[in-house]
C-alpha cells in the first residue's frame, strides 16, 4: 500500500524512538460503494471507550458524520461534518473538516460552527475501516468497526 498521511509530516526531524502515526492504503484499487446507505450506523474503535461516530446517509447519497469522544483535557467532545455527496469508495481516503459548535442549550442553540480539525476516513469493507483525526486536541488514529447498522440496509458494491 501507499502512505496516505503521517504525523509527524515527512521530512520532519524527529528523535529516535519518536512515534510516527501513519495511514496506509490497503493497496487495492478503490471500489465505489453501490449503495452507501448500508454504511450508515454507529462506528467505533474498541480501544477508545465512549468514543466513536455515527454516519447518517440520506436521499441521493448525501451523508453526514458526527463524532463523539473526549477532548485532551477529558471533557466531552462533539464534532460534525458538513453534508457531503462525495462518493464513498472502499480503500480510498476521504478528507474533510470536522466542525465544532459553541456552548448552547436546546432553547438557545449556538449555530456558529468553527473548524476544529480534519478527519481522514477509509472504509476497507462494509464493516471495517480506519480514521485519523487531527485538530485542536491533538492527533488520533482509529481502527474502526461497525458497531450497529440501521435495519435491513445492505452495503452493496
């Protein structure tokens, strides 16, 4: 496979023993998912208790992802993407901004969203994938598995 991204960036000086996080392609040609509705549901990495994301797929392949986890200081963190119609392909990385809102309550929400950072997401199969998040709270690599799907929706190539 090919290196899709890494942290620290290529060419950055680092001390021996420094941890390098990398996302590597599966090496196969990407295959467009025929019906992305089957990817909808809850995704997680078993190594990060209480964190994960939901992928919501609407009509005409429009999708949005929202992440729930923790900030570097231990506080809860909720992030969302803008709605997208970018085709989802197995083995192909997608990079998008993760947005964070300000403080608000149900009766007085804060609609202003700011860029928190980015996510690189790769679906390897209908039930596995990889994600990298980098933003205000640091960097994390996730080996994701589908925890829960929606009804009888199939993931079709």
